[in-house]
C-alpha cells in the first residue's frame, strides 16, 4: 500500500432486496488507476462529500502513481490508498487483498486494460493472448479473489468497464461471461454492472492510434493494409473527435452506478452512440448493422463523416445518459 495503512472494510446488515446503502464507508477496489477512467473514478469516489467510500486505487507500476497522488490531495491516506496490483498475477492479487483489513471488498471495479489494433494477419497470437490475459482473464482473476467474501456477506457489487456493442474482442468476451455470472450471483445478493463507454479520449488511445499508423504488420496483403490505413484509421480518428467522451464523463456514470441500491446490469455512458446501438438492435440477425456499417466505412466515407458531424452537433450535446 502506498501509505502503509490498512483500509477499513465495511460491515453490517445485508438485504436480499438490493445493496444496503446505509453501510458506509464501502471499500472500493479499482484496477488500472494510473491514468484515464480509473484515475478519474478514484478521485470522484475519494472526494465524495458524504465520505461513503474507502478507495483502494491500484496500478501495475507504482512508478506512475504521482499524478494520482497529486490529484488526491488531502484524500490520500484518508479516503484513498494507492496499492500495487498486476491483474495478470495471482501473487499480486493476493498481496493487494492482504493489505485490506479482512480482505473484504464491497465494490470491485474491473478497469485495467490494454489496447490492440491492426489487421488480423499482421498480429501474432501471442500478442492477442496478452490482451486477453489482461482485459479478460485479469478481470476474472480479481472476481475469483473477492467473490468468496462477498458470498459470505451476501452482498457485493462488481463493476466491469466494457465497451458499447462489444466493439473489442476481449470486451465482447467480458460481456458474455459477466452476463451469465450475473444470474448466478443475484442469488447471493451480488450485483454485476457492465458499464459500456463508446470512444474515450485519453492519451492512451491517442498513442495507440499513432503507434498503429506507423506499424508494418508483416504478412498482411496490400489491399487489407490500404483499407486499414486509408479508411479504418481515419474513420477511427473522426469517431473519437466527434463522439468521444472524457474520462471524467465516464467516471461520473460509474459513480452513479456504484451509488445505486439496485444497480443495472448494463449502463451506457454516451447518448451520442444511441443511433448506432439502435441500428444493431433493430435487426436481431445482425445483418442490418453489418451491411450498413460496411457501406459507411468502405463505400460511403463522406456520408460517414457527415453522420459523425451530425452526432456531434449541439442538438445531441448531452454526452452522459441522464440517470
């Protein structure tokens, strides 16, 4: 732990009707807090005016904790503690939980993640497996660690930062896994919430797009490279510029999910993405969504630009879904 002190875990009465919001403070363990959504969420919870949360903000590399600790201010050591956690390591997870008194976590937020983008032929299986090790199996590892305590107390909340429409393979895996788990855990009064952002504008995404634009992707045919570099990447940049949210916006939605006595299974964060979601929901077969997405990307790129400008217009200014 960054401060060397143990975090107080909450105790108290539980209810089969939902989460007992009278039991404060609640211990909230968040992965991936060195920057972006994790950092902003840790700040908002730690600075809660009612001091409802004891936040354990974790990251793999404590050498990157400076920004978080500076932002925490007086909350550091009071309502926020910084801890080392590598979600890909059983030993690291056990060590982190051992520093929480009783090892009891009331709310787990699976936020740690890495990105990967490129033509399939140009990506190695090892590289793809590394992404799943962090984004999917890292989340599963944390849940396995905190679940016994939540079941004993008959209360808990697991929040997973996913992706709207499962736009990444590892995020799609999270959606399926945690939706099936939610049914089983409700018997123990444990809630699962999949928070689904669209594009989020962070330094991480910007660096990823920049790195990908300069990558070689050996083994990829010329046509695929052309489509990826000249159509897909420019469209991705436009998408981030037009409908991208800030980490603060996404964290605000997660705070509302955590503070709910009956948390939703799914919560989207970006109202500007609703038209695209409606397109997918309109046809259960998925053909309507695939055909139109293909046409916009490969045949009608100018129309795609117009659609994105419309989504970004003032008539759709609200980026966070009203609660």
